C-alpha cells in the first residue's frame, strides 16, 4: 500500500522535488512536514495544494497570524488531529501567545455551542441580517 | 409549541428582561436578535449563554474583530445558516471589510480541504509538533 | 427529476403501500411524513430504513422518550433542519416538556463546546477511562 | 509549548486550585480528569467552563443519567475520542448498563444515517411540524 | 453588504469575465451558476477555485460520473443545501440514473451510521489494515 | 467495562456466531474485523447492521468498487479513523488503484472546500436546480 509511507526527498521524482524545494524556500525550513511527504504520492494534487496554500496563506487583507489562527479554529471544529498539531505549531511560530491560544479556544468552543442552540431552537434569520 | 415563537420584551419575565437590558446596553442596540428571543424560553440558559458570550467576546488577548471572524469561520464550517448571517453582520460591524471576508473564506475553504487530505492519507503527526 | 416530488399513497406501488400501511399502523397516524414519501423513490431503502427505525426506536433498555431526545440531540449537532423539526415533534409527542427540551439543548450545546476544547488542547485520555 | 502538559494541583495557582477543589467536592473524586488539567492553562476559561458544566449537568427537568447519555451521543456524532472515553465512563457511573449503551449507539447510528437521507432526498419540512 | 448579491456578466470586471467565459466554454453552458456569481466578489479566489475544480473534476483515473457522485456524497454528509442541489444536478447530467442515486444515498447513509458505531464502540484498527 | 474488549468466535453466543459465519462466508475471509467483534456486545445491532451492510454493499445500480470509494469518501469527511483504515483496505481489495485513490481524495478535498465557500457566501439555489 504505497500511500501509507512518506516519500522522502532522496526518493522523490523531479516534479515532487520541485514542490518540496519551493516549500522549503518559502517557509525557510530544512525539511517539509509529513503532510507533504504523504501527498507526494499524487504529484498533481501535491502541486495544486501547495500552490493554493501558498497563495491563500500569504499576507493579504488578513495577516499571517490571523490566517493561521482561523486555520486552527477550523481544524479544531473538525477534530483533525494532524491539522490541530501542525497549525497549532504554525500559529505559535507566527506569533500566537498562549493567552491568544486561550482566547481562540474560548471563541471556538462558544461558537460550536451557540451554533447548536440556533439549530435546536430553529431561530429564523433576522431581517436586519439580510439587508 | 411555545419554543417556536420569539419572546418579545413586552411579554418577557423580569429575569429575561434583565438579560435583554444588559445585551442592549452592552451592544448599544435598540432590540436583541432573534437568537436571544428564542433562547428566552429557557431563562437559565439565556442568562448563562449571554454571560459566557459577553465574557468570551470582550477584547482580551485577541481583539473583537479577530474573535468575530473566528466565530464566523466556525459557523461556516458547521453550516449554521443563522450563525453565518448574524456573525457575518457582527464581523462587518466590528470592521471586517469585503477584502478581509474574502481572505477569511479562502482560509476556511482551504482548511476544510486539507483537513480531509490529512485524514484520507492518514498522515502521522510529525515528532516536531509534539515537542 | 422524479426524486424531487413526494410519492403519495394513491400513486404508490404495492411494495411501497405495504411499508406506508405498517408505518401508519405502528404510529397510529393518518398519513406518513414527507421523509417516507421521498424515500419511496427507492422501495428497497424505504423498507430497510423503516424496518430498522421500527426496531431501533421501539422501547427496550431505553424508553421511547429518551430515544427520541437522543435522536433530536444528534440531529441538532448535525444541523439537519428536517430531522430537527420531525424529531422535535416526535419527542414532544412522546412526552418531552419544554423544560426538558431546554435541558436537552443546554447539554447538546455544552457537549459541542467541550468536544472542541478537548480537541484544541489535545487532551490525552486518562488511564482510568481505559480500564 | 506550555499548553501541551497537564497542570497538577501542586503546581496550580490559587485560582485554579479553587476550581479543582470544587470539582473534587462536587463529583466526590480524588483527582480531576486531564480535561481540567489542560484547561487550567487558561484559568478564566477553566472557571467559566466548570461553572457551566456544573449548572448544565445537575439534575433538573432531565436526570443526570439521561444528560450523560445525551453528552455521549453528541461526542460520538462529533467523533471526539477524549469525550467518548470520559463521558462513556461518566454515563456508566451514573447507571448506564451495557444494554442501555447498546440502545444508545443504535439510536445514534440510525439518526446519523437518516439525517443524511433527509439531506440527500432534499425532503421539505411537513406543515404539521411547524404548527 | 456587496457580497450578498450575485455579480452578473454584464457588471463583471475583465478578470471575472475571463473566468466566466472559461466556465461556459468548458461546461458548454449559457450562463454560470450562482456559486460563481457570488464568488466573483473575490476574483483571486474565483480564479483559483475554478482552476482547481476544472483540474480535479476532469476525467482521470476516475470518470466524471464517479467524481460527481463522490462530490454529492460529501455534500450530503456535510448537509450543504446548495451543493446537494447543484452537484445532484451535475451528477444527473453526467449520467446518474435514479437507481444509481438511490444506491448512492443508501451507501452514504450506511457509512454515516457505521462511522458512529465505530466511534462509540471505540474499535481499535485491525493490524491487517496497517500492513 | 465489557464493551471495551472484542468478542472472539470461540467466546461468542450461537446468535453472534451465526452472523460471524455469514460475514466470513460472504466476504470469503478467515476472521471478521474488529468492528464486528465489538458490535457483538449487542447481538441485535450486530445482526441488523450486518444485514443492512450486506444488502447495501452488494452490486446493484452501482458496482462494489464505486460503493467502497463512496464509503471511504464519507469516512474521510467525518474523520473516522477506523473507517478510513477499514474501507481504504476494502476499496483497494475491490480494485481501487493508487491513482484512483489520489483522484478520490482530490474530489473529497475540493468538495469539502467548496461546501464551505457556498455556506459562507450564502449562495441561493439556482432556480434551474429545482426544476
């Protein structure tokens, strides 16, 4: 089952190596994370995903720290263990303090709670929100 | 089925009115949203939820705008129609521009995609993330 | 697009009518809900689903009211609008008071919140829970 | 990364110890679960969450056993490993027999199935449910 | 709130028109769906999303019909009303019969049920699956 | 906690053995997976679930390979670790190549992304999809 093992740089095809090189250059890291080493089993998806992540996570109308915290909030909501670990690390690297992490988790928890209260009470959307 | 209609201020008990008054004062609004008018069927949950939301959404290590955008990101991930409408409005009121909204949605979409790629490829957590 | 319209009793095949008859007899109702009228486009799934629901929702180690409230809790968590409406009605028919509904929503909301706090803080399972 | 280790009682601040003491007293236990030891990194969220859980899970219109089973049903639906383990233990402590657990899982499974059938067949809400 | 209205071709910028033109040419349609008209508020996300969808949904190791049915299965699981409607239509256009739709829904329902049974019973992964 | 250990054939009741025998015969395997050994704690749910899975996963309007890939797509979307492992193995056994797996994951990822874009932009359903 080939997709169950990571593809290391030394074993990668030129196409995969080109993506790995761009990740390492862009993020200033020695090696790429497991996510990319497993995705390398599908070089087309690897390249498209990296190109998209690179574009989406670059500073724009929102700064990198805010983007990483939003990524983490989504990953926590979905319960993706790998993503919580990797984007938790990325958010901290981008400047998230433990106090900010605490605030972030409090908001994520509260949103998940009130989402269900709104569902359960079948609350209709206020006309003001549709103007 | 009493919980299927909103409780307006004029029909509310003193306990519910006290919460409505605090919401209006804190948020500087003329009337409370439907969410609170439906939750008013359970005054204990109404009070606890408002007290929690008030504490969690106050400026802290994260500012109000960031908190509202995270709330929106979670609501979009869960597909809660009411919450997307109400917290979209709240985030805009707190200063979210359309460019920031665009960036936010791009990150939310990308995170939901890569969360599933990590699941599907069964990617193990890098040792570096657990240090 | 045939599956976009309900199949009424008068237009149903004998196989579908047999299931409709059993639903009406078991639940003591005049007509079946839309759920069954749409599912009738696939008579095999209609029969299997009804047979399963009938078995699962019958009184057993848990009574009917508890089962309907659990069904509602799941539907609220998943944000299924139809299911929230139909199982909210079914739970009330089985004896759920508004006070019980309020308690139920409070627990559902809290569970959805703490589920994410446990995810986000990456809490390891206590040894005691695995004994 | 401080939030990646539990905070034990002996290392806790007075504010955290006060919450731990109340948990131990209320639940009649020797030590608190990992959930609280990790949440202790944010004493404000720790206190608010415990106060809310204590209020929500106390006997009311629903008894403790029903509440714990609903909590478990939500956790299973969300796939929260920690919460399934901890609330599975809590429900059993509150009196859930293996037969009741079996019934609970059967309902949770069925609800998750029919939620998607209702979504997929795009079933409109029956007028009777909105009366 | 500009993002709450669709952007029609006649009002679109050249950058947006170029994407709309490519969608119409690729799919052989007169007009693009609402999804693209709303996404047009963020031309960068519009272009990236269309380029990705175009690449991912083209025939490859899987044919177009299978891809559309998988898309529909995911949308039904997530409860995305818009996506269920649009990809239901796309799958039918690609050749999905009502019998195939019935089979698809049966599998989606069953998978959502057994996913929760596996969660609830805390079933450990068989060694054979990791080989 | 009895439900925390698998029930092996040698320890199983006649009712459970009959289901295990049918699984082994139908799937031509030496032993059943852990899923069935844990579900065996509730013989009624074991039998109903197996009968349903056997019916649903048999070749029909969709072939076995397509059904297994849809099952996997749902499991990846829900983040069910056990189900991803077991149905990943089942899909490969039914003929899914690594190239097909790559395509499948690309579609699953894209659908999860666009589901949230549709939610966030609050895209109304096109009239054409309701005809």
